């Protein structure tokens, strides 16, 4: 490829969001140097990176860093996971950002989580306080990641953009309640809902996330950006929507104890001002057949 094509360093390129973003970035004119423990099959370039022990990493020639990789525990209630979350998500990010700055990079984008906002019934904007009401070992490490990256970039000529992602869904998703329900509907059901299905979240299509990333890569706006749909949908509403599209039966199981309310919709006005227009959930779920391809 021509050396005039800008080179982007990407962590998490093999992950759910990274697999959607990488081909879109290539079509937008970027070359990609994947950073990770193994090279993706379609990698333009690859260099080894272990976020649990960041040492020398080759970032030479890269115009920007997009950091999507993260450690997400399988058991959010296990306190033994706290150290690993902090070491990879917070300290690993700090070391990676430091390496990017020392390599002369002036644009860094990192993925955080909108679920780290303090519990509130109102859609939080980017100025709302961060203090997760659940999943604290993981979400706490993402808050710490934001703080560390911002602190390292302070006083440097670096544009830092932080993506506060809502609950991302879409083709190729292998985990999460929405994926399980979509896969059940695709196989003929039934769609099982725990308790009343009152848990809710802001669901955003993975292609919308990738599009938002490209919008931000083309802007000079720094800081945090909520990336969501702006709409809160409960599990019960989601099951009804899937059932209406597929004809699958919805079965409610008995709930144990108080149900988790979940998370609010996000205020996405800051991203909308750049031209972002998210896909409605009903439209995004029409692709449900591809989930099981």
C-alpha cells in the first residue's frame, strides 16, 4: 500500500466492535496495524501487545491509536477479578497511552462504558457523575482507565476521545441477553425472560458504534462521547419485539429477589451534533437471521 495512506494502531481488532470497525476504517482510507497477542486473519500489519504486561510496542509511523481491547470478567461478583480488571483495563491503558505519546502520536481514542454512570432515571450526558451501581470491579476499572488516560494526556498536544459505549448488539455477537434471545428466536424459540423482564438498557447497533468512531476520527472534538441509541428498552420489551418479528413464543420464568433495574438511556446530543443518527432497535433486529449464520 502507499505510504501516504494513514496508519492506525488498533487494539481489540478481533473483538465484537473491532471486527465491525476495521473494515469500515479501511474503506474510509486507513491502514490498520493490529496490536494484540495474535494477528487477525485479515490484518494489514500486526505487532504483539499484552495489556497485562505492556512493554515495548511498535507504534512507529502510526497517526492514531484506537484502543478497544478490555478484560471483562465472566463473574462480575468475584472480588478476585478486581486486580486483573485494574491491571489490564486501567494500568495497561496508561502504559499504552504513554507509549503512544512517546511515539509521537497526537490522536488517541479509547473505549469505556456508559454503564459506569451513577444510577439515575434521567438520560445522563457526558458531564454526569461516574460511579457504577453494579459490576463494580469491571466498571470501576473503566472509570479508572478514563482517569489515567486523561491524566497522562494532560499538558500534551494530544487529542483524547473517550467512547462511553451503551449495550452494543449486532450480527456476530456471541454473549449477552440480547444475543441469547435472538438466537433462541432464530431457532424457533421459546424466548425465555427472567422474572418480569424489567431490566433495561440503551441498546446500540455495532455498525452505529463503528460509524460514530469514524465520525470522531474525522473531528477535532476531544473528551467523552456517549455512544448509544438514546432509548431505554427493557428485556420484556425486547422479547416482545423479537417475538413479533419471528413468531417465537415468550416464556417468563420466576424471578429470585429484587430485579436489577439496569441502566438508563443515554443523552447522545453531543454525538448527534456531529451528524450521528442511530438505528432504531426494531430496524437493527431485522438482521437477526445473520446472528446465527
